[in-house]
C-alpha cells in the first residue's frame, strides 16, 4: 500500500487533530476515573464523538482507581470483551454488562 505524501501543512493539521483526539480521550478517562462521568453518559458520547469511540476499553478501565492491567484484563474477560476492543466496537450486550458492573461498583469519587 502506497501512502500519499503529505505537505507540511497537511502534516501539521494531522498532528493537531491527533493531539486534540488524545486530549479529549484523556479528559474522558479522567472524568470517568474520578466519578464525574458515569458509564451510561460515557457510552452515550460514543456515536457522536469519534475520539471517545476510538478509546480502548482497557484504557478506560485502567483509568479507574485501583484497576490496573491485570484487573482490567480479568474484568474484560469476564464480560466477554476482547482485549483490543474500542468503545465504538462494543455490542449491546457488552455495553449492558459494563453498565451493570459499574452500577454495582461505581468508580470512587475524589
């Protein structure tokens, strides 16, 4: 596959867009981890916010205090979610399983 060569201006635009998406994902993870954003509200953002939709489920879970790679992987396995799954790729049952999990055990509020 041959990639189109980009002008300096196009590269700068792409870098700015990527930075904006990373910043948005970091904001969402921080808000979710601190309890200011619930799982239901977060999942409602996915269809309209491409940056949030591209957030890996594992990264979101690891934003919760006390949840690292091991606990996130175990939770995803228990809920039937692939380790590489992104939020926009979750099925209805997987979304419901996440909602039920976080409704029963909400992230700690700071």
